[in-house]
């Protein structure tokens, strides 16, 4: 008996099992050179299907040496043009020609290939995709109930991230580094098992990178030249939760149930955004009885079977959106929004009347909205997003309400400065937190109130790094640090150590700022403890910002504070004033403080 397997059954890894069946004992296996070329091309591009196919051919060689089958390679290698037209059927045609020329049976798991072969008068056997009983992958042995992800790389000890969102540690989980052959074996098993499991998919296959969704595991396989070694990363949700587990305020649950139609779920990586998103999806599907779909790449949300998960159609999420608009879901989860195209698709679907829930990476609640600015028209933002929910350390840390109004922006006085303003309010208290508006050609995002969320883990780490850097230079100093934003911090230390930290012409503080990447204001620790300061008058005069003092203050050095934060130290001049040129940063800070009605104070600098 002669058989010609095509590329599909070789990549499946099933041909070695078939030829050992008693019906095929001693058969002659004819491999077209076109198959070899196709597998070689895929392997050269770093694609797992190519490597799997080549491994299967090695197994056939072993069976040939053992005398169980005869094996030969025939035909010619395809040209570059024929390889480039493989998706159009050129390679498949060459394989059928080989079967016809050798009076052999074509074996394929490609239904179109089988139908075309029979139409040409060839004998063909179609192998339906075999669905095997589910069992865990070999990589599953590295997981326990607290493992979020595992990280495997050749010549490196296996590592895992363990814990819960916000409290994750990277730990080594094996005493021995993994060998290349072990990683190769695991990668092959993943691909073969994915093809035979009806709940698993190869989501992405590119040169050197393959992304697989195997049941609850999201698996990324990287190999050279894309990476410097073979690497497998497997991510798994630690737990599936419901919306009740978050203990949300009744007011928010009522909003989700009745009025929220454009929601952004934001937070830093690993904070639990996707876990919350799938809880929202199940809430809409089961509690509300709504039709819910998802748009994901890869599809890794762990949602109920009632919710259909869509991938990019023909590698284009815009085409997926076109289909969804015909399906008419009540709500769609878009996981995740990163590129301008994603935000535009989200906006288009929302404006078409679909309830949209988007997942966005951000380190602060306001960052989710800032990522939309410039990607859609500013005035349309409240029509696209009405609610933002910030997730941090696995909990809901802040909820914002987004509204459009016409008013004079906070900090401005003249009535003729009234304009459309997007107000971002704390959802529970109704307190304004941020305002977004245009001023000239600029889009301004202004903080107008205290935020209700805690410092991010990155800000806490930055505070520790600042203390560490200063301690290297002044070991015996008592230091306190407060991060004012991601880019600014205030440092308090004993007054006698301040000149040492500042350094000659500010050289030392400049070095610290460059190493940390954060602007640092320095204040005496004693001033923090006493807080002895008084308000001063500040105004614009020509090309200067002028700070006015009493006449008896002439010649006295003062610390200048804006909103109780140290800004700089200067000595009062002969006219009882301190002048700052308008074109330097210090002046801009004072001008902004005037616009926002922030306090501008001074205190005597003790010598």
C-alpha cells in the first residue's frame, strides 16, 4: 500500500500512529519534497508547526530503520513563488500531483484538500480532527493553587509568580536549569494537544513567536531569532470571582445594571483588571440576562459558555467589530485597548449603541482617560465613556463619573473663559477630581481635588529608592519622602544635611534626580514638624512673577511654598519683593497655582 501524507497530518503528529495500524503494516510512505520545503520554511520562521512537522518526519525515519515501513522522498522542491502562493493552494496541488503520479492514497486532515483530490479522481482519506480526552499539560506540573504564571527558558531554573494581585513574588520552583530538549518537548506537546482539544486554539503564529490558549492557560512560546533562547511563558487566572466578591457600593451596582454603557476598567499590570472584567461579563450575562460578547487577542477571559469570545477576524479587530454590529450584542468586553485603532473601534461600537467595557493599562485612574485624548474628538469622550473603574491590588480602588458641562475651568476667573469642560468626579462623593478642557491649542488635564486611591506600588518603590540614594551620600541622615506624583517628590531631612544633599551648584541633587528619574524638592525636617508659614501676595508684572513682602523683610531669606510644598529659597530684595522670570519652570508653577487658587506661602529660613 502506498500513501502520501500532506503537511496537515504530519504537523498534527498523527501519521506515525496511522502507519503502525495493522491495516497499514509494511506500507510505503511517500513524502513530497514540497512538504519538506513547507515545513522547513515554517521552521526557519520560528513557527512551532514547522518544528512539530520535522519531529514527526524523524519519527517516520525511526520506523523505517526498524523495518516497519518503507520511506522515500520524491518530487521537486517548490520555487519561491510557489511557496509564497502556498495559501492559494500551490503546495497542495504539488502534493496531489505526487499522489497521482505514484498511484498512492492521499491522507489529509484538510477537508478542501480531500474534496479537490476526489474531484481529480484521486483516492483520498480525510482524517477528522481527533478530539482526545482532556488531561493536563506537562507544564501544569509547575502550577499550584497560588501560581499565577510560570516562566521557563533553556539553561535557566524554572520560575513562577505566586500570590494574589498586588502581592506577587517571583520564586524559583526547581533546583535544576531546564535543558533545550526539555523545552522543545514541552513546546511540541502544547501544539499537538492544542490541535486535538476542542476548547483550545493557536491564537497567534508569527516568525519566532506562537501564542496558544489551552483551556485556562495562555501560553507564549518564543524562540530564536525573536528571543535569545527557547522560552515558554504560561499564565493562568488564580481564581474566578463574581461581582459580589468585590463588595461594590449599591450605587455602582445600580449604575452598572441600569445606566453605565461606556466603562473603562484600568489598573497596572497584574492588578486584576481581567479578573474584574470577566466578573462584569458574567454579571451582565447571568444577572441581567443580556447578550454579551468579547473581543480578545488572545482569548483568555474565563467566562461562561453563554458568552462568545471573538478573536481578530483575518487578523483585524475592525472586521470583528463589523460582525458584532450585525450580531447586535447588548454588551461587549474589549480586552484590551492599547493602540489608537483599538480606541477608535471601541468608540465606533459605543456610538453605534453597543454597551462597551474596555480594559486599559494605567498606573493612575485618570491615565485611562488620558489615553483616549487625541485618539477621539475631545467633546465625544463623555458619550463614549461614562464610568471608569480603577483596579489596584485586586480591589476596586477608585470609581470616576465622566460628564460634559460648560463652565469656567477651576482656577480661572473671567466669565468669558467659559468653555466645554469634561468633569471627572469621584463616583461615591460627587467631588470633582479632574477637569479636561482645551486652552488655546493645548488639551489641559487639571487636578482639581484629592484623589481617593492609595499610592501605587511604583510610587512606594520610588520613595524607598530615593531614601536609599540619599543614604548612600549621607548615611547618618534622617530622611522622609513623599511622592507628589509619578515624577515629583518632596524630601525632608535635617537642615544641617541640606547643603550636603544639594552639593556645589546643585550637582549632588542633580545626580540623584537623574539616577531616580524624579524631580526632588528639598525641605528641612524641622519645617515639616512646625509648619510655621504665612501667606504672601503673588502677581504677574511684565516679564516677571513678583512675590511681595513687608518692608522689614528686606535681606531676609525665605522658603517659598506652593500648596504647602517647598518650591525654592530666595532672599527678599531692596523693594521688599522677590522676582522670578516668567520663562523658567518656578514661575510656571506659581502661575498655575494662581489659576487654581492654591496657597502661596513663605517661611523664614533659619540660618
